[in-house]
C-alpha cells in the first residue's frame, strides 16, 4: 500500500493543546512521525531580557498552565543563584509544599484527561472533582487557582493562613482514599489494560539517548529524580521514594504517576508537620530593592539605572511534574537578566515522538501521546 | 557504554591529556560539577569522550547566548553516576556562527540545536534536519539576537508552514 502523510492537529482532540503531529502511515501502521510545535510561542525568554526579575513571575505561571508554580520556582531559584540570595527555611518548605500540591493537581488532571482519551468517562469526573480540592488549597494561600504569582526572589509572598495546615491534612486524607479508587477503576478495566500494556514502548537506553526525563523515563526503569539526585529547596530533609516501573510502556507511565501522587501526599504531610513546628519569616531580608519595586512612571527612569549588582550566572534544575526543567540566567549587573533560558521537559519528550510511535497503529496515538503528558505552553514558551 | 567510568576527579586531567590545549576549565561555577570552555573544532570528540568514558549520557540542554562580539553555545550534560551537571561552552564568531552538531552523539540534542538555530542563527554542521522549530518557516529574524529589538515592527513575511 502507498504511504502518506497525515496531519493530526493543530486542532485535534488527541493533542491537548495546540500542536501538530504529522504521521506517515502505511495503511493503519505508523512508519514515520514529525511533530510540529510553536503555535503557542510567546517569546518568554526574550521578554525576560526586558523585565526585572519579579516582573516576569506572572509570565512564568503562563509558561505551563497546569504547573505554574513549578516554573515560578524554577525561574526564581535561578535568579537567586545569579543574584546570590538565600531564602529563609520556612520559605523553602512552603515552596516544597507548593511543588507537591502542584504535582498532585497536574497528575490528577493528566489522569482525568488520559483515562477519558482511553475510553473511560467516569474517572474524568473523579479527577476534576479532586483536583479542585487541591486548587482550593492553592487559592487559600496564594489567592489564585492556577496563575499564582506567589514566589518571590528571596522567598515567597506571604505565609500560609491560620488553619491552613489542618485544612490541607483533611484534603490529603481524602486523597489517600481516592488515589486507591483511581487505580481500582483502571486496573479492573480490560479496556484500559488492553490499550496501555505493551503500547508505546520506549526502553531505557533509547530514552536516555533521546534526553527523555520525568515519569516517562522512570517508567523505563531509570531511577532519576532531580529531587533526590540533586536536591533543591528543602528536599534534602524530606523522606520519599522515587517511583519506577519496568514496563517502559503507557501502563508503566500510568503506574509511575500514580505512585508519585502517593509520594507527594507523603511529602506534603511531612512539610505540614514542619510548618506547624517552625514559625518564621518567609522572605529574605536583604533583597535588592530593584528586584521588588514596580516599574517607574515615564520620565522617572533614573530609578532603574544600573546599581552595580554583582555579575553572575544562575542555574537551577528541578523535577517538574512532566520531567526535568532547567533555567539558566546570566546577570550582567543590570536589574534584568542579560539572557534567560528555560528548558522544558515536554519540548524534548515531544521531539522523540518518532521513537514512541513507529510500529504502532493510528488508534494507539491518543494512548501513547497522552501517556507522555504534553503541555504545549511550556514546550513552546 | 564502552570502557570503565572515570571518577570525577580524574576527569579534568583525562580530558587535558586527551585533548591538549582544546579544553580549559572555567573557574567559579559552584552549581555545576565543572564548567569547561571547549574549542569549536573539538566539541564532537569531547562530547563523545564525555558520553562514553565520563558517563554523561544525558544531554539536558543546548542553548546559546549572544554577546554581540561573539556567540556562546552552551551544553549542559547530566551524569547519573555523578548526579550533577557539566557545562561545556563554545565561542563562535558573531557573523555566520557554525559548529559541528552533537546530535549524532546524543539524539536528544536534536531539537535543542534546532531551537538554537531558530533563535540565534547558529548553524550546526551535520545536523540531520536543521529547520526552525518555534518560529514559522520563512521568518527572517533570529529573535534572541541582541540586534532584534523587542518592540520593533517585524514586517512579517510568513509562508504557510505546510500546504
């Protein structure tokens, strides 16, 4: 049969965002794939060069619309490295709390959307219901459900409100039961098992060579987790296990995310206990004034002249819900970065689409690309 | 992986012995295992050496910086053995910068190099498919060059990406 190219996207129910998967098919069989992205490119790295450090926090939320706070922290950690600022311990713990709540909400929405793609409708509603409980927690201490603007150079904007830790514990207790329920729904469904086991296999050697990170890599039995291997924030003091699976298929990625959610609940409980015992400041004292001040009105630019701040390079890397995210900031003494670079794990995970897809059939594509968990906001930046 | 892995302390001297005069350490980078300045012609052999003997099997990032008088291309490598990052940097002339591609060494560098070409106009010789990745085909600028002003009208002449 003659081969032909098909565009799946940019508007296609499988894509969960705006991108185009071009596939070359021989009948139903995929023989080549060429993903195209860039539809959501907003030039965030360029804009960063024109904004002071705190002025781009709001943009970082929009980098990834399901894991905004991860990107806030990523950028802020790199900026702190470039400027030589250390946040107080309580701020670091609140950051870890935020990261794990974000991982929960991101993985839950992945679960909801993925299982619906596969053909199970009810878990979608379970997932959306429970994700809102996590987002309510976010709202109670950051003021927003998804675009938080909460991290600051030198700490976080405000402490958690009175009674937050108890409220958060209640949600974690609720999730304990619900996560088991999620697994039961999938593991007892022959539809789900048939469509995920042995589908979209990407073995460890290939995955490492392709630069794959995050749950997709851990599902290929590689125990790499930046939180443990190169700990940042308060992670050195946190006790948790790295979830791995040896399936290297869609089912393995599902199992890894399920286990990660349980570990996140475990981490959140540890952080809450710590927060109860250790009151303190959440913002470092000696933060340069220009970092936090708003833009001057026109004609008053004198306030934004160079302050002679030390030149430096800041680098941060973290385990974002989708994988290894990195930020690289070069400070040349001005109040905004000379160069800011963001590494998106999804960018790389999409680039390897060919390796997941070749040899499978068109009907496997939603199952395979869904299991990678693509978020185009962060791939395109 | 071929050969036995070197320990981290042996790595700089092994590199200096294998590539005399081509690799110089950059001091003062506390957040990396090491930062090395590499001559452009040595980037592929050094990469191969680091992957095979140095256990840096994961190429996390390839990016670039426009210093106006030169373009710096940065490579960040991760090793599961040492649990940390290694930074390589290459200085290229500002007009028509080009350097050998490391995609044959790490296929994960493929899209990072495409993005660096797209954003900074660095050509990667030997890259299998050096097209723009974020900006549309037919776009005339490399937006992360310092000569590209943010508020300048772009006079877009964008062709359809595919017909």
